[in-house]
């Protein structure tokens, strides 16, 4: 039976995120949290493999106690087990410390396939998945848009800006998922009941994760956020109404004026 681990990050619903103008940090209070969309696609891919071939699907999240909610959602969608990696010692992690911690946690779980999202909609770096593969010593296939299990390998269609690539990779491997991979299923009422009444979220704290102190939390983070600020708002734009030929001339003149052409 295949063993699949899906990494799931709880993220603020970014349409509603605002920055504190004084501290430059995200205002998280009162902002609803969701399962990162790419991660939901990774979970759905894992559940489809489970439906087709049989697999044990384990969801893993690193975060504060409230990240329990996304893990319950994963259980309600059909994941078999859930692990929350949570300890103050892991707080303030950059991508290096995040991936070191997550990889160490995943190394404790059987894993033929590890799914992460391509990127988290709040941090947006797209670094954690490939870094985890490196820490785990397994191959990484990024930007997965289609996946098939064939024997001991995966056939993955990777998406680029203007082309595709189909690769075959042996398991164990790590795949970073795109939202285009599938349309995730909804939680079922029975699934929700079972997620809260029957299944458990196992909490792993510092002693449970076999990672060196120098690679975790704020102290183990080689990067620092120096400053963050919202983008200045764009101007209003200009609407012109002329006949098509005059519009084209007007546009070309404007582009020349700005040295675009
Ligand atoms: C000095 C410093 C301090 C920071 N302090 C904080 C802080 O206190 N709180 C905070 O929220 N952020 C903090 N950050 C941001 C933090 O580094 C990133 O959110 C985190 O490292 C993940 O990077 P990303 O969001 O860019 O993930 P990406 O690389 O874009 O994520 C790719 C995929 O990796 C997986 N993944 C990423 N993070 C997790 C996770 N936590 N659990 C499970 N799977 C995951 C998901 O599958 C995700 O789709 C800090 C950053 C720095 C540099």
C-alpha cells in the first residue's frame, strides 16, 4: 500500500489581508484562515490515488494550535491521519527552518510520495517544497498539473509558462502541486463528524522532531524580513472613446511618449 504525506499550510484569506502601517507585519486578527489552495490540490491528488489504488494519506502542518482547523478539514476530506508540528521553538521560521522542521517530521512517517503546494499564498516563496526534497534526499518534481502512478514511478505533467514537460520519477519523491491539478472534493457531513469525533490530530512538539536546534525557529533562520509595506496604488487609468483607427493611433502615441516602443 502506498504511503502519501501531504503538507498543508494554514494561510490567511489573502483578499482580506492588510499590513499594519507601523510595524509592517500582517494584521491577522479577525482575518479568516483557509487551507492553502495549492495544498488542497495536493491533498485531492493524494485522495484520488487512494481511491484508485489504495493508500494511507497523512496530512502534516507546522503552525500554531489553530492550524488544527486545516488538519480537521483534511481529515474530513478523507485523509487518514493528521500531524500538527507545533512548538514555540519552531516560531519565526524562514523557509530554511520551515523546510528543515517539516522534512524532519516527514522523515518519521512512511512516504512514497510527499505532496506540497507549489507556493503558499501568504509567504509566496515556492521554496519549501524543493528544500524539503533536498533535506529528505529524494527527487522533486515541481509545478505538477497531472499525475499518474505507474508501477514504482509517477508520470507527472509539469506546467511552464508556454509549454509542458512530462517526466517519469521513481518513488519516493516529492511533488509540488498546482491548483490546476484538479478540483478538490468537498468535505462530507459524515467526514466532518468523523474528523472531530473519531479521528485525532497528533501534536508533535520540539522533542518529537529529529532536527538540529541550529535549523529551527527564528534563531535557525538565515533570512530576516527587513521591511514590508503595501504597494503604492496605481493611477486611475484613462478611458478613451474614439473609432478603432484613432484609438490605435492614440495608443501608439502614448507608448512612444513613454518610450515603450
Ligand atoms: C525572519 C522570518 C520570520 C518569520 N516569521 C514568521 C512567523 O512568525 N509566522 C509566519 O506565519 N510566518 C513567518 N515567516 C514567514 C515564513 O518564513 C514562511 O511563511 C514559511 O517559511 C513558509 O514559506 P512560504 O509561505 O513562502 O511557503 P512556500 O515555499 O511558498 O510554500 C510551498 C509549500 O510548502 C508547504 N508549506 C509551507 N509552509 C508550511 C507549513 N508551515 N506547514 C505545512 N506545509 C507548509 C505547503 O505545502 C506550501 O504550499 C517568517 C519569515 C522570516 C524570514
